[in-house]
C-alpha cells in the first residue's frame, strides 16, 4: 500500500511538471506573439483596410517593382497581381522614374507600354509628362499610390506623388496612399530648399533628409497647400502597423537600380551631392553609392580606385572606362546625419577646382550657399550650424502630419 505522504509528493511533482510545461508553452507563444506583433506591416499588406474603398471602382495604380504584398520576406506578390486576383478593376498603371519594373537608368526617359504579364496599359510619369493628364485619368474613379521611398528630398518619387495628387485634385479623383517605412526616417538633416531652386529633384521647402514616411509626406503636401492654386486632394492614407521613425527597416527589394542595399540607402543622402560634381558616386560598379572617386584627384592621398563600366542601371556611367581614385565606404558605420566630409575631401583633393561643381549641384542642395561654403573652406561644424534654424522651423511643421512617433 502506498502511503498518503508518498501520494501527496507524487501529485505535487506531477502538478509542478504540468505547470512548468504550460508556463514554457505560454512563454514560447508569448514570444511568438511578440514577434508577430512587432513586425512592421506596410499599408499594402492591410487589404481589409482599403479593398472596401475600391469596390465597384475603376482604379489607376501608381506603382513600381517595390509595390508588393509580402507573405514573408522572400515570398510576395505584386500589388497589381493581388488586386486583379481579388477581382478589382484596374484600368491603368502609372510608373515613376526607373519604370514599372525598376530597370531604367536614373534620368532615363521611360516610355509608355503594356505590361506583358497582365496586359495592362503602363503610362510613364517620367517620359512625355510627369503629371497625369486629364485624358490619362479618363474613366478613373480612384488612384492608388504604392511606392517605396527612401526619405530623401532629391529622390523623385515624392515629386511624382505631388503631381499625382495635383492631377487628381484638379479632376475630383480621390487618392489612396498605401504607406511604407522610411529607411532614413530616423533623422532630419541638410540644407532646406529655397524656392528659386525648385525642380523635379526638389519641389518643396524641406531639408534633404526629412524624417517622414510617404504617407505622412502626402498629408504635408495637402496641409501646406503645396499643390497648384492651393487646391486640396481627397486623400486617404492606409497607415503602417508597428512602425516608429526610430525603428530600423531593411528594404527587401531595391527601390531603384543604383540603391542595391542598406548601406547604399544610408549613404545616399551624403553621396548624392556628387551627382552635381565631376566625382563618381559608384555608378557603373557593384558598389553604387558606397564609393566615390574621380580621375582628377591627387592620387598620393588616396588608396582606393575603381573603373566605371556600363551595367544594370548605368548604361553610360560618369568616367566610363577611366580609372577613378577615391574611397570605399562600404564598411563604414551607419550614419545618423549627412556626412559632408566626403564631399569636402573630394573637393580639397581635386587638382582643378574650377571644374568640380556643375549646375546640377545647386538643385540637389536646394541652395547656392552650400557650394559657396565649400569653396570658402567653411568648417563642417559651421555649415551644419547654418542649417539648424530652418531645420527647427521644418520640425514644427512636420509635427502636424506625423502618423507615427
């Protein structure tokens, strides 16, 4: 016969074992739930939030290769394909710079055509016109905008957004922006655009790096009356889930041919100034926007060289087939500010300084002052200080339109 004390001990041990197993299971489920909860969900993922806005409507979509719905990081479908599967009526696809499939060079004119997979009409907004015409919007009831941005003023997707909103406002067509994370959303920096330097690489009075998602930015375009004649677009933003501006985000798909990875995207705000100089930022290599150099620098002070060759995204790279001397930045620490030291070092190392800058530089900077400061050998600290008053003004305006902390 088993004693009562043994029975009690046995049942206590069984109870503790079961309690431990349940606790571990709950802990694992809790961790799994936390992972799922913390995952950033783009606006496009949340079909239940916008499908009801598309029912029975003729739709135009502004899209490129980044306009996808993820099942997981390596498994996704294009937004256009997904919406067609869901029996929505897509009339037209508008494509930005680099085209619908993202394979055109920077600045290369993109022509209209048909998508081979779906047969849909593709209308380029980087060809004969940058703003949709009234005719191109015929029979369109709603426009869906879904493009991955990188949060830099001279990246032209926000200029396309402006013109799409303006055209839709003029024609009484609502716009739905499916929001996506900003990989450079964790800081604000750079000179603020002055009105006389307005162009397609800078349309609004904002710093080079502005710390907003494309959905937040659309709200600012509306709210600050930046559209022609101060008209307002009927705008709906499908917001991100689990996103903060301080949260890092690695883009699974290249946003454009010459931003191949996180490092290039992080360095882009600092190195794109070289597009307005005689220095290459690595187009025509496999390290676009991760290296810089030119044939005109003092060779003895530089240990790195490269020779640009035509490749995907750069059919005619600057200094094609000519050895360039400069620096490799691909192993540097991530930046939380614009780093002007590369630009200043390149200028200082260039033998003939009179040919260093070209007319495009002022458009990229959004001001003539930065070029003047570099020529005058103003210190980096003084240049940064000169940016701050307008940055602080911008932050006050920006705050009104933020959807995320």
